[in-house]
C-alpha cells in the first residue's frame, strides 16, 4: 500500500509540475481546496433521506468516487508538501482514538470522548 501511495503522489506531483501549478499551492490554498472538495462529497447527500441515500449511492458510485478521489488527492499533495507520512499519521491517529474511545465506554455510542463516563 505504501508503494501505491508513493506512486499516486508522484503522479500528482508530476501533473502539478507540468502545469506550473506549484505557485498556487500554498498551504492555505491546499487546505481550502481540500475543504471545498469535501463539501462536494457532502453535496451528494444533501436533502436526501436515508432511504434516498441508499438508492442514490448505488446509482452514483462513480460521481461520489470522483469527489472522494479529489479529497484523497489533496490529502496526498498536502502530506507531500508538508513532509507528513500520511500512513504513519493515520496509524497514530487510530491508536490515539482507541485510547480516547475505549470499547468498554464507547461501544454503540456516538458520544464525544470528553463526555464518556
């Protein structure tokens, strides 16, 4: 998987370099772009009931996938530019969350960790 992530990142960097877009990819702009793409994922679900979403996802996987890919690509670019090993960061976050949300206190609950008793 790490090799796959590295190859995708290299393709993104090459794509960006060929277009001379590095000049536009300042940290703020990368973060804004990530947020905007995440909002485009959310837009697929806006105003739909759970039943409508279930049907919609079945018939719009490609479109949703494109938006998720945009989000993922911005994460890869940001990780590259900031020198962050995203796989390591993700693994650390999962470990941290397992401490914040122990199964004995959080199973079946949507309560924020600060409110778990």
